[in-house]
């Protein structure tokens, strides 16, 4: 027979114990966000939209001549905080069809992760200045080369490597677009 004090202690232990099969909390964010947490290195390469291959027949313009300068290659690092925040550093090769410029900048952003490991990443450049571009550009021009971007991703949750596959999904300005795609690996 249990004493009243023992029963109260048992009730507290049962109430504080996590549900069976529950994942222990490692970070402050919800379980989905914790799927993307830590330091990663990445590389992104171009995947061209169909627009540049459209011949312009029927009054439609492929948008190649009016396409803005776009990144065609990237390498960098980012840190996902496990709670929906990300910050990083990237070196990008950008092109406008006539000249190539290398841009070195940092970014911040937010991400969401679904229970199945798919998610979205929204980033915003933080410090693109005249000194960020090589070769040097006209005063104030370099800052116009980078803007907000959106990526879809999936986290491979198997093994210690934590591979993240990314595809760019935004198309601000429309027309011919070079989308970036690639992988990030835990560092």
C-alpha cells in the first residue's frame, strides 16, 4: 500500500516525463525546425529556366536581352539556429551576358521545415558594398547586384552528414532566369 506522499511524487514524475517516443529538445525551436541546425557549407550551380530557349515567336520575348545580372555560381557557409533563423557568408559569380563580377557578401534570413524534411529558406543580403565586387564597379552599383531570394530545400535526416538539397524558387523581375541549385553539408 502506497503512502499519500509517495503517490504525489509518482504523479509529478509521470506528469514531467516526455511522452513515449518523443524526441528530446536540443534547441529552442519546434521539432521541424530542429531538422536544420548547425553549420553548413554549400555550393550552388545554375539551372536555366525555359525562357532563354523560347524563340520569341507569336509576339513573346524570351527575356534574355532584358534579363538582369544574375548569380551563376556560389559557394559559402551558413549557420541554422534550429529555431528558424539563418546567417551566412557567400562568394558569388554574377553575369549579365557581357561581364562577370565576383561578389563577396553576408546574408541573414529565416527558414521553415515541414515534418517530412522539406522547407523554405528566405535570405536577404546584409552588406553588399562597393568593396564587395571584383572587379570594382561604378560607385553604388555593386549593391544593386544582390537582393532577397527564396529557396526550397529538403533535409536528408539519415546519418551524421545532414545533406541539404536546395533549389532557388524566386523569379523577381520575371523573364529569363538562372535558378541556382546545389547542396549544403554539415561542417
